[in-house]
C-alpha cells in the first residue's frame, strides 16, 4: 500500500492508499485485512461515495462486507439489520454500532487513516455463534 500525507479538515494525517474507487463494486464492498484485529469493510454507494466500517455487524458479528448497500446504509447478510455507513449505528428498532473508520477519496483512489487501521477496535472479540448478547459500543 502506498502512503501519503493528505490534509483533512486542515490537519495533516497519515493516509494509506487502499484501492481505486472502481475496484469496489457499486453497492458493494471490499475487505481490507489488517495485521491485527478484524478486517475493515470499505463500501461504495450508488453515487460513488465511500465509507469504511469494521467488518463486523453489531448484532452477532456478521460480515458487513458481504451485505448490500442501499442509500447510506448496508444490510447485514445474516439477519438483515441496517447499519448506517457514516457512523456504523444500527437503525431502529435495532441497537448497537460498529466502529467507523476515517475514509476519503482523492484522485479516484480510496484512502484510510493509517493510524486508525493500526490501532482502532483491535480489542473487539471475534463473532460467536449463539444467542444474541449485548455487544461492545463503538467508543
Ligand atoms: S449478524 Fe448482522 S443482522 Fe445479525
């Protein structure tokens, strides 16, 4: 992956190039593996906006990267919860959220914050089968 300094909100940050926007299927996602922690799912909307969430549904840990994007949300492939792409929150009446990652598009390429990739949400447990239990928050 290529790294570069791209300012965001007036602050310099360390961004990592992930792929071209066109490498992500429209209304789909691409999975970004990390050396530690669960993978990050990078989603593409119908109008080519891009968002990144931990690839873990807040319900029972389903792979959000295998869900279908509709509007600004993704439907989990396991039980069809709807998760907002901007902040990872489940839409009512469901509750919970999955961590969101800073993401930007520049020059037709998708960039993720390298520090977040290396440090964010590393301690979330792997999904487990069985009855639903309260899931950790996004904090
Ligand atoms: S695991 Fe995603 S809706 Fe149940």
